[in-house]
C-alpha cells in the first residue's frame, strides 16, 4: 500500500475510486467513479451520485493523464489488477492507496489469462492467483443480484450445497418426484433425508432440512447431484403430519413458494429469480494449466451415470466412491431388497438378491461406460438395513401381503432392526459378515459388468476396484475378501475372461488407521472415508453437531466445522500414520480420500503433502479440487 497525505478540500477538487481492469468481467481498461468537490471516502460512502472515471479527463486533464500513467506503473509493479483511491487538489493528483482488487470468479480467470499473455505472470503464478472456492459460482445457478439485494432472509441454515433455488414447498420425496416430474419447480423440505428419498431429491430444485450438518445425507447427495441444499435450519418448527412448517412467525403450507441459497444458507419467503451460471472461455485454459502442474489425481463421488458423465465433463479421472445403496430405491428394486430383508433362510435371501443382480450389473456397466476406462471404485453396501424398510402403514401392509406374512410379523421385523446408534451399528462390512450373500451378489454384478464392457471396449484398461467399508480389524477384511475373491475368480473363469480387479477398504474407523500395517497386507488400496473418520475421531454425530458447533466457534474452541474442513491435527494425524504404516508393508498400495473433504482446498493441500495418490469429491467440486491440487504442487515446489 502506498499512501500520501491529501490536503483539505478546496475547490476545484475531486476524489475517485478506480480499478485497472473491470472487476466484474476482467476486461482491461480503467473502471471506476469520480466526484468533483469531494475527497477521501465520499465516493465509497454513496452520499452522492458519481460520474464515470473517464469524465475526470474533462475536469482535470493533466491530473487524468498522470493518473493513467500511475495506474500502469502500479499494475506493472504489482503484476495484478489494482484497486486505487485518489484525490485531485488544485489540479494535482494524490494517490491515497492501492491494493490488489477483488473480482468475480469469471474476472479472476480472464485476468489471470491476460496477465500470462501480457508476459506479466507465468502459468504457475496465474494458477496461484485464483481462489478455488470461487469457481462454485461458475457452475451453479445464482439469484439475480438486484432481486437478492431487495430481499430479506427469513431464516438461515448451513450452506450445504452451492447454488440458488426457488419453488413450491413439498414435504415428501413422492410429492417432489410427482410434481418435479410434471415440470413444477419444487423445494423439498424435510426434517432430514435418507437414501429412501433419493428419487424425490433428484426431482427437486432445492433441498431444505431441519437437521443435519455439512456431511449429512442431504448435504452429501445434493452436492453430488449439483442441487442447491440448505441443511440444519433448527429454527424451523416442522409439522410433517399436516404438511406445514413455521419459520419467522409464518406458517408455510404445501404449495407455498420459498427460495434458498445453498452458498450462504439463507432462506427467503417467496420467489427470487435465478440466473444460470456461465463459464467463460478462460475456464478451460486455467484448468489445463492446473492439470499440467498438479500431481494428485482427481476422481469423483458418483452413484449414477448422469453424475459420472457430468464429473467427466468437469475433468474427473475416475470414480473414487460409488455408493451402491442409492441404486436400490427404485420401485422394482426396493421390493426385491425388502424381500431379501424379510427372508427367513439363506436360500430365500439369495433368490431375492438374484432379482436385483441384473439391475446392479446394468448400473455398473453404465458407470464403466461413462468413465471410459478410468478407475471405478465401488463401495459395497454400507447403511444399516433399517433404512430400507417401509415406515408408512400402507407400505407395511403392502410388504406383508407381498411376502405372505402378517402385518404384525413385518412390524416385529422392523422393530428388530432398530438400533440406538445406527451409524456405529450393523452396517458396512458387518452386513457382509452376517449376510455374505449380499456381497457375493454385488461381486457378481461388478465383475460381469466389467467383462461385458471390456468386450465392447478392448482398448480400455478396466480394473474394477471393490471397496469393503467400515473395516476395523484385519480379520474382518480377510473374512469378507475371501468370498469376494472366490466369487470374482469363479465369474472370470466361467466367462473365460482376462480381467484384473482389486479389493481394498475404506479407512473410516480410527482402529483401522492405527493397524494399517496389518490391513495393508490384505488391501490393494486404502480410501479415507473422512466423513465417518472425523465423526468417530471426535465422537461427534455429523448429523447433530450443528446444534452445538456455533457455541464452539463463539468460545474460540473451533475455528471451522471439522466435517467441512479437515482436522489436520487429529484426523490428519491418523491419515498420515496409516500411510506411513501401510506403504512399507505394501509398496503397491494406492491411497485416496473420498470424504467430503476431498473438495475442500485446504484439505486437498494437506492430502498432497502427506502423499495421497488422489482425492475424490462430488462432481461439481472436481474443478475446485483440480485447481487446489495444482496450487499445492506449485507451492510445495516453490
């Protein structure tokens, strides 16, 4: 900053604020405003209507000519767009201050490219100039700026998935699917979402929940789909039975309009128009530079071919996490899956799973096709079975009829699946230990799909990665891996195929990180599931922590939400330990991260420093991760 003392105001005088480039578009040329008979902060204060900076040339021609030269000198010196304040006194120019100017994401990309073309910056320096987090605004719809300025929020939650949405309030996934499928814009409002809501979430413009944090089901799935989401608005008084909620003294009924901002977490009454995101031509150029200098690979978390296709368009180099449970909720599939849950014998379970097998295989084939031979990591069934059983009386009665059981029998079964702490209950590899036939079915689907796609595309390098979740003990992994390998090898032999595959695990339990040297003897790869690893390391429920984390911020105990920004001191230490224990035992071990931290720039930098091979994040955060990975590589090299 350069500062000179300005004299007292004596006419003729003037003051102005100017940028050496347009902060909205990045176009080169003076952009700013000027006031006569004024000084200091008068332009910024907005008490008078200023004139365009070009009109200063008529009022003070000599000072303007000098100002143009000073602008060039300052930009040449700082090698960046400058934001300057100045005063003219008796025709003499006084520069009050200069600083690097703030700019939109679109302007940042253009300015970076132009500075390289003008020989003022290297490609590496241009990459470092751009804040990766700002790229979100280029990828999602936003509220019209003028309309937003006139609006007042009626509530606030967590900005869980960026973008803006407005539409009619609906309270069930069924209503969202029906109305959204008919062309209506709807916002799905729920206490919390579950995998059963997936079809309604796909149909909604936006999602608003009363409970949950940045890694709740609603937040994670919405980010993956690129759908606007505000989670954890505890000020909402929900009345699901009557399909209404109360916020800021107003009761909203089904069909009322609301608008939500997934970047700020703000909730608005009524409709605020949105504008589609635009990607400037410089976007691809900067991404090419990022790919040139980064060493970390960037994959995506994707469960559908549409998500995978979008991620590929945005530069993903594979799938780091496919959550197979999201594939079970279409009407024909959920019926067969519930039949499996209701089965009394292994044979009955296998018969029900045989109905799901072709659907699962078809899903995997489409994912392999979308990724064009790039790696695809498929996580076997993870959630507890209670998430798949019906909750509505009519659905329970229909299931009882379909299974030839009494309603009381089905209700008893549902009650038996209840868990006091389901996130630490009968889920993950524990399901495979109890019901190996589930993992066997999924193995058949993975291998058969890969064989078919490889036949169609013999030039592709297709190596399916089977990921067994929630392992905490080497014996768990060995037990489940044994029948996965037996099933896979039998399928490959029966098809006479030449197919390689890998079996690895998610590191999401602290004990797994602490015993990584043992687990690495059986795993082809590790993938850090940092959502659960953070939850279990802190002992915080990721869905409930939002209720008390504000108090932690106020008390200066935490500076950030550990579910949004990786805790490098604790969770990061476990990750570093797992790498240092696992790699010497298994030098071929490849390691990545697929928790939501995989799209956070500071977390990506940490992943680079501890030697991960890749990060995986939701499709719309792939460009953020690519840029952050490049910045980490350039900074560490420097």
